[in-house]
């Protein structure tokens, strides 16, 4: 019997499915991808897009071409609601599409709640396309004189953004100040050695780092901390935490307190076995996972296998077994990186080169032919 598999979002966890859409089609099924843009950008290389290490076409997948070349359909729209009773997905612009099996990989976003529209030039790190827009506007302003740059958020994203915006400024002008508002404590969830290497990697470049307080609000082109201190800015980059895409919670699917769809070990909704999910938009019920790219990448083949079983009526689902430890490398923007895995922590140019190699290999695995030659 023909089934309709609908993919909501073209994120990291769906890439193996998109690569093998033809296998679903050859079994007699329909496959449709719904996404707001024909491109999906790889977040692991986003900070390098800001600094100019990478071009947009270096870090994106043409998900429309991936699915259409393999016999599937692409709908350029945003899913706003999943109706589990009628088994259909509602679009932002109106209309809907029915599904037999559904998989959600809509990622996460950086909340801007409480920031008035009157405060311009504030760029959340997600979606990643924001960073290219920020790069262009910062360069335009640098041509006309000194500017003040503020980065908000003391985690890995904030660290990488700070190092790479420094590189952008260095390449274009020295007439800029870079201030890193790192919250209560820089890299607070990491070992002390990681923290020290990160702080040292910024301080020697003259980057001002502020700890001990969180940004409470933005007003009159100032980032205001909860202890009252104010930091003026011309451009602000936000990396103060992420939230799962809201579509699952708004659809009434069982979710955690943050809005991530609750899934079991097979990456299925805990109440709706015909719905699957991966990446930042889910909460893995057996064991909550950190929001790091390694997990959706590792979920790739599991989702592919289990969706094949679901559309073909199989019962041999594979469980997703999260690894206990994983490698993280932070791009500091000066040609060096911080390598971190278990107790192995070090900083140097080799770390950055290793990250660059791993990232480019991942991109090459899933990019369609000719993507890197496209215009930005």
C-alpha cells in the first residue's frame, strides 16, 4: 500500500533520509519535504560564515534539489500545526498536506522576547543566515568609521561568535571594539581548563569579556545587565540560549517544559507512533541530551531505518543509543581551536584544522553536485 511520508524541516537529522528518498519512492511511497527555504545551513560552520572563512555555499545543503532529484516533492512553506486526528500539517500561508508517517526536524531558535522593535541591529545566531546578513551590515558600517560590537551569551556559540567577529573586524578595520557579555560565567558547563583556554584565547586579542551578570534588556542601543551596568553597541549578536521550534508544542504533542517533542528510544512520539523526530526540536525521553550537533548527525541513520520500517509496515525498529562522550572543537576565529573530549583538552592550530576537516567532510557527504559552485 502506498504511504505518504512527510518530512517537516530539512535539518541535520533528516539528511540521510533525503539522501535516500529514492528508496522510499522505489518501494511505491510518496515523500514530501516542507521547509521555509530550499537551503539548510550547517550550524557547526556558522561562526566561520560570519568571519568570512566560509562562503554561504560552503556551509549549506540544497535540500530542495536533494529531494526532487530523487523523486520526492518539495513545499517551500512553514509548518505551523500538526493535526494528529486528521493526520495533516497546516501551512503558515494556508493550506495543508496529509501524511501517513511524519518526521519533524525543525531545529531550534534564539528567543528575542522582550527586545523592542526600536532596537535595531540585533542578530540572533539562529537561523544561521542571520550571520551572513550581520556580516554584510557590519562591513558596510566599518567602511564609515568605528563601531561597537557586543556578543551576548557565554556558551560555545557566544565564544565562537566573539572570536570570529574579531577576525571580521581585523580583516576590514581596526576601528572597532568587541565586548563579550558572557553571562554569570564563561563556558560554565565545561571543565575549568576549557574556560581558561577560552578566556586566554580572547584576552590576548584585546577582546573585553564581562562575567558575573546576565543581560536583562536592550534599550537605547545599550545592553543592560541585571546589575545595572550598560554596554553601548552598534551591532549585537545573540547567543544566549536556544529553544526548540514551537510547532510540536503548539500542535499539542507531548513535550518537555521547553517545548521539545517527547520521543522514545526509536525517535517516535511517545503518544503517536506514526510521528518521528530528531535534532533540537525533540526531547529524548530515555535521557535528555545536550543540544550539540553530534546527536542529530548520529540520529540520521536511525531515523532513515525507522521511517523505512514505518512506511513498509515493518516492526524491526532500531533504538537510538546516544554516545556517552563526544568530541567538541571550538573555532576561536584566529586560526586556532580548543579541542575537548573527556579529559583531553588542548588549544592550537591543529585543533582548528581538524575541525575544518571534519566539517568539510560532513558537508561533502551530503551536498548535491555543483552546490559549492553556486552563487551566494
